[in-house]
C-alpha cells in the first residue's frame, strides 16, 4: 500500500506539529489524516512528501526539491551571511526551540541544500590582490566538454561556470599580481585549446 501525503507544519518554541492529509493508493481511494510532532516526522515536513508502508516512515526520495517554508528560508539566510551562527541565534530568529532548529539544519544538510561551511577571506590581505574574470571560448568544439575537468586543479582558478553567449565558460581567478595573472593565462592556454578574454576587477562593492 502506498500513501501520498501533503504535510502542513506548525512549529512553536516547544515543538512543532505536522498535519497530513492524503490518499491511500490501493485501488480503493479513501482519505486519511495524520498528526505528529516534528521530532518524529521531520523528514516529511515539506510539501509533496511521499510515504510508503504503514505511513510511519517517510520516503524522502520523492520530496519536492526547492520547496521551503519561511523558517527554512530564515535559517538559510542567516547561515549564508554567517556560517558560524549558533543554534541559539537561529532559535531566537525563528521562534523554535534549539532542538527543533537543530533538526531543521540537519535536514537541510541531509538534503544537500547546505553543502558546507567556509571562511570568507580578504584576498588582498592574503596576498592575492588581483581578481579577474576570464571568458573561455573553445578553439576545437569537439573537446569543449573536457575543458572544466582539465582546468579544475589549476591553482588560481576559483570557479568555472558554463555561460550563454559567445564564450562557453567564465572563469573567476585570483592572482598576486598582473604578472602572475599573465602566468595563469599561459597555463590555461597550455592546458586547453581555447581563446580567452580577460576582465580585471578594479573594486568589489559588495558580495552576497
């Protein structure tokens, strides 16, 4: 027997309450309802969850991706601004108990919404004063798909994005000086058959 359930969660400072209403998919359609604390059914606390068996264990592989409530958005926004935000701070901001907030964060980690936590470093103080964007256009388009993998481990390349327009990829790079940037460009051209166009960043006003 398979049960398709849509869940609505109501959470307070003590604990949360989830109410689900769905259909029993066994040939005879009938309505069911379910109530439980988020501590027990935290994995089913978003729309479109699918449950199998007796309805006690959620099958999260069918959960809709990218659907979050206001509490999830608050947690994500705070951690995006400060990866060291404490559970206590998240609790104050969301109105949930610390245990309920921790459960929310762990759920977001398990779903790979939160991929990790890292430090934000001042590049100039680190000695990498030059930041630039390099537009990359393949000379041989039959080898276009190989370019990201070949560039991935080159020191100084921070990211590689596939973009629309004439270039195929846009690189974000950092270097200690203009001459080091030139060295990096030479390494790129020695590694892959491409033409490049480089734009040096003069000043970053903000980053989110």
